[in-house]
């Protein structure tokens, strides 16, 4: 190998330019797997960080707690054990805390009593001093939550020595949390406070609290951390009876699973990097092949063995690939180091960068080895078998296309499996490879046709075309590579746009209009809030419930049932994506029903509902409660328990605003009746008659209604003049009397295809034997805010159907409000009182959250980097093409110059060779990139945030990006080629080739 | 039957050798049952017309091409069925190969010493040891002054002598040389022959030297001629009139063309044994073929030359200078290179309608003169005028524009596109000048230069001589005012050299000014004027 090594070194030193380009190209491409791995790690830790930040403060804790009184003799041992255990999970300080159950003071108010051994660091004194002593008979405490001391029973032995404000969220968090408004007396020694004599038998909770340690979690990795926390929990539970360890493992694991799922996508990009590397190596190797062939021929003539000649090939370009790989690894390491430096969870940027390199090491080794093998094969491939190489290309093209089709035929891969699915990961590789091979194979015939049609005056173009056609290997390989690179760029751009669009789709799916409001944590109903403080935008109530749809005699499926106003449908954002079929107008028309009979309009100024009781025949007075239901047009309903008093049933009318109607009357067994019945059974009664009677009611005070269309399914209803007569028997829990109840037609619904497959009419099981009849009028792929199984119908019709079964159950508790034009003012209103009491999400907020998701941003960043690297390597390959052509065609160029062709023409002819590569590669590559985006979007069901996308991802071209690639990429590539060719043939006198390459 | 010199085992023993090449039109038989023995230490010169199989024979002996049939034994190694290790071992240890193009042999990445030492390094010698041996080899050949040079700084003769040193440094048993002087003048060629002969003699090696150059005979023990893939004649250069026909062991004998022409166009003969040997008596002439129409090698070029004059300019005289007008001038030109004056005070008027030959020894500046004349190399002093323009006033593109207006250049290094067919090369030459296609002219030139059968073969499959004829056609297909050709017949046999000479003369008669750098007597004989640089 001495001669081979010497010759190799001499070649590197003689003309280093091409080798340097090869090294740079490989380095750029091989930096990608490291960058990808680093991005994956950073994304995982950022996801972890974000997840922890999004947890309520009190849940960002590790808490070891147990109820009851601790064994005093074991307190020290327990404390040591727990602190040692928690130290395995967090570096944060561990506080020992305890809290007694709620105590009542002498004034009837309540307060809490607790303690923490880190009190001095956890409160801010506002008066007095911190507690110092605590013995069973007397314990000093600090008053928090108020400045007025509760009236303490002196026998407790509590002495308030100061007042303060709790400043540390870790003071009594989680299971100890006394509530934000609680008055809490705090001691400084939990163990001593537990020994307080007066409260010896009083219930309490005690334990140890530490904050979550994101750095520790990040360093260990969430799965390892979760395993460790389980081990610690088991260890402590074995040694300390009833001790419970609380760590938000499930939340962390969910976040980690999401980040892990996104790793599959990063692997997709790694696959594209593999194509880049191998393609670029192929380009470079082909460029070196002609010269190598000459040197190898010389070595063979000098008697070098086949192994030596092969070694020469491997050593030459192989060494460049290895150096490029090392350089790429270093570049990737530096990129990881720089990126990690901005991440707070990484104590060591060096550690993350190094770990990323280790993550990518298998891929790096594999790609480097593949590059060396490929380079060697290309260089050593016998000239006599070049035709075979073409057949190999054809076979590979067919194989790659077939494999891509096979992958496509397998169907979508979900978020849970994408990371481990090699075929899904292989799809971009296969797609880009197929496109590259097809472009390479078709280039020569196309170029031949084009070159024959060129005018004779276009000397530079004709020379370029003839050059490419007569010696096509380097050109077609470059065409293939640039096609793959362009495809990669377009794929990166359009897939990024697809993910971005997917985030917008998801936001629109979750919040169909500008904002969506639901019931707040304190029960504030957005429909009521809308009546109280109308929104500055159209707002529509939505009825939502869950029903069962019977699929067989013994089973059924749960479906979400939504009642919406037809008028809200045009406001739904991104209808084509979130619904995916039909149109708002068509759906509204299909769901439209005649307005159901309304109830009895009540006077706007009435504050009491009074119904004259014309007669009421019954077995026992007071056994039946009569409830009136008052509703307003926005769907709100209120129940009014009517009290019988002096021949009338009366109750207070709620202030629901104008348009109140009496929409239903229900009868049910009263608590008195139930008690009576219980006594009867308890006294041995075996026969209990159903409660029955006849009730005749006059019109509500202030009205003269004739009770039009009032009816009931379980009671006899007769109207005589203004008298509504009910003949009832309470065989069920409730008797409902409503206008239009009998003869109600099935509600028209649009539903998903699977639900629709159960027949044109459906019975929706609402539980307790209640059913609603529905008539399927159409199917939709999906509907915003609903799961995969859903029914959509008109809100009023649905409410009426529900109210027929249980008045009030058709009331809406959700509002979809606003359109794009009103989103800003709407958001401001929703952020202020009283809307801040509801759960409000705006579409913009949701989209912003999705777009700022670490996983999504990581994917976007990586796609950008991948695109940039692809573009750079493509540019380098074009420069390699023209420099290689210049060198190999030196004799021919000299001959042309001797023929009188101007050097400017020759330079242009070299530049046109780059054009002849770039233009078809851009066309085919763009088409391939878009097709690939479509395939990947369809087949890899993974949103930007690493979850299963709802609605499904729909490919988005990203016109700005694609145009930038087509124009900018072409410009950059041709400008670089122009610069390279522009520097050629500039000497005052021509020179011949330094080698005879015949 | 070849001769086995008494007293020695054959270093080369070829028997009934066939060698077939795949070509687009089918298999081509380069060797057709050749038999040849060369004894150890013998120096054999092989002549033969272009395409006769000389280079193929050498490639088979070098174990680079596998024989299709027959047996080949070189330096004791049986090459028929030999595995790769055997073949490479033979080349590494026992063969020394001298290529016709030294620039293909010498690597620009290495200096002269490392180039000479390369085969020793391949054989496993350490670098220092190999360099020392290489220096000794250079010293033995009187080339030690070139040791520190790079190949690209050597003249053609120097490079070829270094190539000889590189082929012999490891002490081979058999030296195979393929046209080692094809691009050299007589003096440089003689130096190469002397170096080869001396080195072979010192080593006790066997030399097989393939060349067109009859002067090579002076270092030969025996000369053989190959025709149509078989040995046809052989002679002892030391014995005048010793040429004999070769009758191989299967009885094949090839009658010389001159003898057949004298006897008429025989289509049959009766062999009669006589006391002196064998008498061939013709059975009559062909009724279908008039005398002189036989497709002998001698008659083909004449027919082609006639065809080449078919588009006679008399019918439509090309625009340009009138016959006798000066189209290019060198006036007191001086050119130096690397501190050495190559041309000094050279003056020359090139006139339309004339064939001018520039002759002189290798390194005398023939190629430099042509480059200076065509604006492809700078001059240090004096003036060059080309088609009425002073080249000193023009930049690189300006000079190109002048050439484009009517100058064709066929450089010695070749200007052909290897992967293109012959006709495509000719079409490309017109494309490069923006000229429209002219199939009639292409056809005429192919006919005239005997290229018609090769028209659709890629240049890479052509022999060196065939390439030269294509290069001549390429220079004329652009209908130049001035055609400048560097050594256009260096690899041609005499017949083809005459064909090229006739073609150039025809071009001159049609008004073209033709300038040729050559030392070929065939061209010197037909030249209208000769500029002998050796006398300047």
C-alpha cells in the first residue's frame, strides 16, 4: 500500500480543490444527523420544561405524605428515610410540612393549622415575629391569610406571635393545600405541632415537600426518572406505613411520549440526510472517476494487484468521506453546543452536544461506511460495465418507485408508531431516490431532443448540450442528486407549511370560531355571561351531549351530539379542512327544521310565576313536586320549584332577561312523598301505589294562554279554555308536559360515515331508557370540537328533543363566538370580567400555543436546517460539476478555443451545463417534493406537536417557500456556478490539460 | 513461421492467437491466428499499417487484454487462462511497458524520481530505496539532471526518455514499447531508441518495439511486419534484402500487394512444389473486377483522395484570400520557455494555396511556432499577423475571433471528443464555429481519408493512426482559410500518411493555406515550402 498511499497523498496535495469540496459537501450533509439528534434532545427537554411550567405551581412538586399521626419514635428515622429518598429525585430543598383538618373558631369561622420546617424562607412577615417554640401545651404560630386573628380556644395552646403572607408556592401545596382564601396558622416545627395535646386525635396530614427538579429529570430522561420515582415510592412505602409519594409522572410521561413520537419525524429528516450524503458522494465520485481511471490504469500497468487498485480507490475518495464525516460530526457538535447553550435545562452544553453525537453515531458510521463503499464502487466500476450501471440505475428506479408505492399502500402510520416504523422513515428516502433516479435516467434522451432543436447560432448552449449528451455520467448523476436535493428542500418547505397549516387546522378544529367559551371552574355558564355582558361579535350557543348509538342488540357506540345554529356554520374557520366536505349553507339547509312550538310567553316585568290550581285530585298533598321550566331564546332554562299556596302554584321568576317563556311543567315525587313511601315500606307495606292524580292549572298570571300544543308522553293532557288538565301517574321518575312533545319528528342529523352506516334513522340512547330519534340526512368527514364519532343537528331541535326527556337538559353551556374580523376586540372582551370566569379559548391563542410548542418548533427548525443544507450541498455539487467539466474537458475546450470559440462562449458553455442540470432538477425535484409532502402528510399521522393530528394533515404547498426555492435556489445555484465558471479561462494565454486523458 | 533464434528459450511465445473486440457493428478481429516467438535477449521491432493489430498484440503480451483463442507465453508465464494475480505479478516483476504517450505514463502529482520509482513502490520497495534505485536508473540513462523536475516541465523527448526509465527501473525481463517515438523528431527518437537498446542490453532483457518508424530497425535484431492480424514478413535489419514472407504453421502466407498487383487481380492460385520451394501460379483474373480495383491497402487511399476532391472548389470558389496571398506572418519571432529560447528570429509568410511544412528536431520549437502562429502562445519578440490582424493587439478572445474567422488547428495532443462518433466530432467542429451542418462535406472528407467505415464508431475505439486521420478531417471540415496541423502523420503507416498528404495537398490546391509541423518525409516531399527550424 506504500505506492498507493504515496500517490493518494500526492493527489490530495496536487489539486486539493475538488477534495476540499467533497469534504465540505459530506461534512454539511453528515452534520444533519447530529443536528437532528441535538434537536431531538433539545425538543425533549424543552417539552419537559414547558410541561412543568404549565403545571399548576402546587403540582410542580414531589410530595411524600401520609395521613394520621406519625409514630413519634420513628419521626427522626422517617425524616431521614424520606429525605434520602427524595434526594434521589430532586436537588431542591426538602420541607417537612403538616396540616390539621379544618378547625372552627369561637366566632363560627374556620381556619387551618399547619407547620413547615422552612417557614422562615416561605413567608414574608407583615407583623410580629416568626414562631420559635412549640410544645404540646403551647405552640407559637404565625397568622396568614388574614390580619384578624381567629377567636382561638385557649385550650388549644396556640399563641399567635406574628402575621405574614405566604410567599412560597411549596408551602402547603398539593395534598396539603388549604385553599387560596384560607386562614392558616403556621408553626415552624411540624413534629412538635403534631404533638399538640389538644389536637392529639384530630385528623391531619403530614409529609415532605420538594419542588420538581427539571434538570434532574432532563439529565435522567423522563422514563428513567419515572422508574426511579416508582422505586423511591416502593422503597418508602415498604419502610414507612401508608406513605404515599406523589410525582406528576403521568404528565411528564405523556409529554415525553409526545416528544418521542416527534423523533420519528426527525428520523425522516435523517433519512433525507442519508440521501443527501450518498447522492453527493456519488456526484463527487463520478467527478473523480475519469482521472482515477487513468491513475488506476497506470497502477495496473505497473503491476499493482486488483486489491491495491481497489485500495487506491477506497483510500482516495474514502479518506475524503471519512474526513468529511469527522468534520460534519464536529460541525454538528458545535451546532448542538450552540443550541444547547440557550436551553436552561442543560447544565452542560458540551454534554448535550456530545450525547447528540453519540445518538447519531450509528447513523454516522453507517452513512460514512456507505459513502466509502459507494465512492469506491463508483471509482472502481469497470468502464466496460458502464452500460450495466445504467441497467442498475433503471432497476433501482423501478425498485424505488415500487417500494415507495408499497409504503404508500400500507396506509397511515400513527403517532405512536412512526418513530419505530422503518418504512415510514424510509418513505422520504425512497421518494427522493426514485425521483433522482428517474430524472437521471430521463435526462439524456430529453437533452438529446432539446439539443437537436437548438439554433446553430446558440454555440455555447449547443456545446453544453453536446458535452452533456456525449459524456453523460457526471451530468446525469448531478441531475439526480440536485433533483433529490431540490426535492428535499421543497419537501422540507412544504412539509413545514403543512405542519403549520395543520396547527392552524387543529386550532380551528378545537376553536371553530374566533373564540369558544365553556363553563368556568366556578360553574359560570358562558351563555349566562353573554346575557350579562354581550360580546362585541356574533355569538352562538351550542348544545353538547353524549349519546349511545346501538350497533347491535347488546352493544352500542358512544357518539358526541352537537346542536348548533345554522347561522354559526358560515363562521367556522377553515371549513374545507375542519369539516372537509359539503358547505356551511348545505349543512345548514339539511339540518333546518320548522321552529318547534314555543311555551307560554311570560310578562317581562313579572318576578313571580303564578299558576292557578283549578283543581288537584291526589291521594296525599305534598307527595308531588311541580316544577315549572322557564326558558329564553338563547336556550337558557331555569327550573322553578312551585309551591302550592292558597290555590296557586307559585315560585320566583329568575331574571333571564326579556323573552321568558314557560316551556315545560314537570311532576316528580317530592321528598315528602319519598319519605312517606319509605316509612310505608319500613312498616311492612308490600304494595305501594304509584303516585297519581289530576291537576288542572290555569294560565300563568299575566297571560291568557290556551296552552297550545301542550302534551305529555306519560300523562293525560287536556286543555279546556285556559285550563290545562293533567291526569298523571308517576310510574317513572318524572312526568313532563311541554308544548309539541307528542308527535315530535326525529331530528335531522349529519353524522360520520360509520355512525351513518347503522341506518337512516338512529335512536340516541341518553341513559335511563331515554332515547331521541334521529334521522340521518348526510355524512361529514368530521366536525369541529367533536371526536371521530359525532352527530350534528340543529340546536333548537336538539334542545327540544332533550328537553322532552328532561327539561333543562337541552340548555346550552357553550358559546362559539366571533369571526376573524372581530377577533381582536373579542379577545379583549373575553379577557375581562365577567368573561374571565368562564373557560375561554380563542382560536388565535390556541394556534399560538400550538405554534410555540417545542416539538413543533423543533420540527420546523430542523426542516429549515435540512432545507438549507440541501440547498448548500446542491450548490456545491453544481460547482463540482462545472469544475470537473472544466478539468476533464480541458483538451476539448482548448480545441474549441483553437477553433476560434471565444473564452466567454466557453465559459458560458460551462455555465449552461449547470443550467442544463439545474432546470430539469428543479422541475422534477419540486414535483417530487410536493408529491412526497402529500404522501408523508397522508401516511405519517403526526402533527407538528407530535400528536395525532385532528383534523388530518392536509398537504400545503407553501407557495412563498416553493417560489423562494424555485427562484432563489435557482439563482443561488446558477450564481455560484457563474462565479465558478466566470473565473475559468481568464489567463492571457490558453493552456492545455496537464494530463493526457485519452 | 516465426523464427526461433537458436540457443535461447523464447521470452515471448505466441501461437495461433486470436483476439476479438466488441464493436457496435459486431466483433472485430484484431489478431487472426498470429504466431510469434521472441527469444530471450532479442530486440524485435514490429511494423504494420494502422489497424493491423500491433497495439493489440502488445496489449495481449502485457496481459492487459485476454486472448480470445490461442496460446501466449511471456517471460515464462502462460497467459491463456492466467488469473489476475499471475497477470499483475507478470507486469509488476517481469515486464516493462513504454507507452506511446508519455503524459499518460507520468503522473503530474509526482516528480520525475517518484514517477520512475512508482513501479518499485508498487512491488513493495520502501520509498527511500525505490527513489535511490530510480535515481540510479535515471543516471544510467543520462537523465539524472531531470530528477527534480515535474513531468509537465519536460519536453516530449525528455518525458519519453523518463518514461523509458520508469519502465526499466525495476529490471524487467521483457520490455514492451508501443510507438515510443511517435511524437518525437528523428533526433529525439534516436535518443529514445538508444536509451531503450542500452537499457535492454544492460538488463539482458527482451525488447518488443512496435513502431511505424523504420529507423527503429537500427536497434533491432529482427523486424517483423503485421498485416491483417497475422505476421506477414520478417527480416534481419543487419542483412540487406533479407525480407521474407512468413508462412505460419497452418500454412497461411500473405502475398505482398505489389506482387499481387504485378500478377494481376488474382482470385485463385495453384501451389506447385518445386525444387526451390513452392510456386504459386494464378488461375486467372476476375472478370468482374477490372485490374486495379482490388481493395488493397494501396488503392483505398487513392480512391478516398479522389472522393475528397469531389466538392471541387473550382465550381464554387470559397470566399477568402486569393491563391498566393499572405494569410499569416511571423516576423522575427522569439519565444522562450522556462529560461530557454525555443524560437529566435523566426520569420515566415504563410500563403493561401500552399502547403508549408515546419520541420526540425524535437524541442526545436515546431509546436511552439504553430501555437505562436495561431495566437495560442505568446511571443517574446517579433510580430505575428494572422488573417490581417496583429495578434499583439488582441486579447485572448480577440485572437479567438480571428481564428474563428478562418483558422483550423489540429493540435498534437488531440482535439477529438473520445465518446463521440467520428461524424459527430466533425459535426461538433462546425457547431463550435456556429456553422450549419454540411453532410456532403463530412461524407467527402470521410471518404477521402478512409474514415467511412469508422464513421459511426466512437473515437475511443480507434487506433492512434485512425484518430490522426479524424483530426485532419476535423480541421478541414470547417472550411478554413488556414489549417495548422501538428504532426498529423506521426502514428500513420506510409500508406495512410500518403493519404493524409494528398488530402492536405488537395486542400491547398483549393485555396487553403496549410501549415504542418512534421518530420515525415511523406509530407516533406509534397510540401510547397519547408521551414527547417533545425537550421535556424
